[in-house]
């Protein structure tokens, strides 16, 4: 019984410490590859020392098709108490297109951004991304990142 209580207290403490260190953010950006569109997204950062696990999701709409990118990056962070902090990392990315119609002119055709050959209204594909960024210190911490 004492062992279970001790384990519960240790786990609760670790969860509370981890929850206080998690950063939640929203972002806007522009894909300057084949997509040539602005996007919106959300991300989390779970720091573990100098390393951070950073899941994120991005969305944009092209004609009638929705383009989604979901990634889980492992970032190497170089935090500073004041001034700029920076990081770089990489991770797997899942690409998902909804409302894809190969035959319609309003859909998102195969002009290079849609790599998977599909005859349905959904396209899915795995890939990798590489990222890096700089962040500012303070309570409100804006950041700039590139992928």
C-alpha cells in the first residue's frame, strides 16, 4: 500500500512538472513550394532537457481541397535566459488531402503538390520534415521557424 502511494505521488509530481513546462502555440505561415498558399496551424512543445518533442498540425485550402500536414519533430533546443533561443530538428510528417477530385477543375489537381496517385477523394502520404527556428524570451514568446 505504501509503495502504491509513493508511486502515485512520484507520478503526479512528474506529470505536474511536465504540464507546467509544455508550450502551446498557434502559428501562421506560407508554403512557398508547389502549394503557394498561406496556412494556419497549432503546435505543442514537450521539453526534456535540451531535447523537445514537438507535435504540430498545419492546414490550408486550395480550391475545394483541404491540405493537412501533421508532424512530430524531435528538436534540439539551445534555450537562453534572455534574448534569442534557437532550435533545430526533424521528424516524420503525415500529409493528408481531403475533397480531392481528379476530374474536377475546382479540385486540387496533380500539379506537383499531390504526390500520391489515388482515385478516391482522399490522399494520404508519409514524409519527413526538417525545421529550425528562433524564439524570444518572456511570458509571451513569439517565434520564427522554417521547415
